[in-house]
């Protein structure tokens, strides 16, 4: 995989503009993961829900023998801009704990709501694991 970063563009913070995948391997496509726990319960804060959603993503990737370094696309659906912005430090800590220094191409959208009204975030992931 090669991350796409034109020399004349400023480097983005927290994501990459794109990634090129060349060669044989396995694609992993995850359904959107919300910030609920294994029982379907939600913590009330945005940072806690982002952390839970990221852990769910990591669990699913591990099932396929993959990790955060294999993510080639991450789409965020968030229900509140103000809550997201206020939770920056907590979200950053959750990211570091689960994703480390991996910053895949990402899109962040603010939406009116999710299917489960308690959910504040949903993450959609596509990953690629090269053949070894």
C-alpha cells in the first residue's frame, strides 16, 4: 500500500488523502459499528462511544487476521458537531489506544441521527491485507 500525498499539498492531521493498493490480497468490508458495548448499552458521552466503536472495529478486523494498519477507508457518521469538537482529547486518546499512529483516508459526516437513537457515532471501515 502507498499513501497518496501530493508534495504541494499540506499534510492532513489525523487522516490520509488516499491510499493505493497494488497486488493480491484480501479485502475486508465492515458494516457500520456504533459505540454500543457487547450488550447493546451505550455510555452517554461522544468520546466513550467513539472508543467503543473503534474497539468493535478492531475486534472485527482481528477476526479476519487484520489490524488498524490494514484500514484503507474509514467513514465517520456523527450526530453532533459540538459534542465531537468538545470530546477531542478523549477521542484522541481512544484513537491512540486502538489505532496507534495509523491515519487511513477518512471522511467525517454530521447527520441527523442513527438507527439506535442512543448512538452518537457509527464507523464504516474497509481494509486490505496483502498476501504474504
